[in-house]
């Protein structure tokens, strides 16, 4: 009998096996769903579905870059144990996921799943441990004035990309600017900012902080006329903690990141700005 796309989807939903494996299983048993499930179980493929509820707090963050250096991507692949994450098969697949993000530029998690989900399922069946695709990011440089700093923590559990724009193309190739980009990436890895600056912070997050400190001041018996002033002061402190440009530099806490950018720009005779960043941390996804 003809095997329809819906039949393949139903079998995939029940077993977690790859699309091609599901099609082959249905072909082998004449389209009988239950027999196809048994066929996949006999081949050791359907066991992947049984692993899907188990926690995935380990894994790897990997980075891929185009040959011309104009695109860079970062992605995470999650698993249950550090033992599996150190395996060659897992590491190869993690690198492939980042390469897929680089080449295909998936719009969302579903698009990435469609591109590499079958390979993940196959490896689950092979090693007998749950795995999941995690967060990912991709940046394209608009011109030679752009520079992407990167940092992968030693255990590959935290990864950062930070997009730096120079006023002049020659600045992007200067060692001190490249060192700045790396230091910014390390700053983001260590200090975990929520946003680039106050203007890009989620207004709902800001309002929540403001209301927490308003209520706290009221409960402490502060005069009503100064409660809002107290709350605004607390919000300013919060912004300094979570906005990259306002954070103290991890190598010199007397300077803000904005100060560091200005000093670096002055040293090379250019204007340097940070326009975006992405941070992926395993266990926090």
C-alpha cells in the first residue's frame, strides 16, 4: 500500500524515530502502524522516544563561521550526562548543529528541528540517552567595519557572541579592537547582562522591579511622598547590574563597559559600539 506523509508523521510521533526510518518501517510491514512500531523497536530505533522526558542539563555550546568570516553562528546541543557530551559522536553532531544554523539560518526552533532532528534522534537511539536541540544564534556582518567577538567557556557550557561595529573598516582588524571584542564576550559570559542598555530592557521587567521596591518602601514605613523616588533609585541600580553598557568591567570595576568602549575607541581613533550580543548557558535553558 502507499505510505502517506500522515502515516509517517503518526509513527514518528509515537516512536520519536527519524522520518526516513519511519517510512522504511511502514514499507517493511505494509503500512501497519503497530507492526511498524515493533519493527523500529527491534532495530533499536524506537527507544529514543522513551528517553524524551529525561532531563538534559549537560551538553555542548559550539560555534561555526563562514569561510569569508562574514557570518558566525552559535548553537547548543543538550544531553543527560557529561560522559556522553565528551564522546566523539556527540561532539561531531554538536558541531554539525552549529554549521546547520550557519548555513540554513533557521527562523526558529522548529526550523532547526526539521533540519537536524533526525540526526539527533538517530544518536539518541545509538547511545541510549535523551538529547535535545537548545538555543542558537546567528549574526551576519554588514561590512568590513563589523567584528564578532566570541568566547566559549573552557567546559563548553557557556558561549557568547558579541557584535561590535567600528566607524572605519581598518579598525576591525587591529589587535587591540579584536582583544576588546574578546573581553566584551568574556564580560557577558561572567556578568550575564539581560540587555544592551536601559532602552532595550524589557519594560515589563523594569516595571516589576519598580513595583517590588515601591511595595518594599511602603512596608518599611517610608513616607509616601518619597516612595517613588526610592523605587526609581532601585531601578537605576538594577539597570547598572543587568545592562551591558552600564555594568562594571570585570577587569576594572571602576570603569563601566561604556567607558571601556570610549577608551578603546579613542586609542585607535575611531567610534566603537556594541550593537547586539547572544549568550547561551547550559542548564539555564
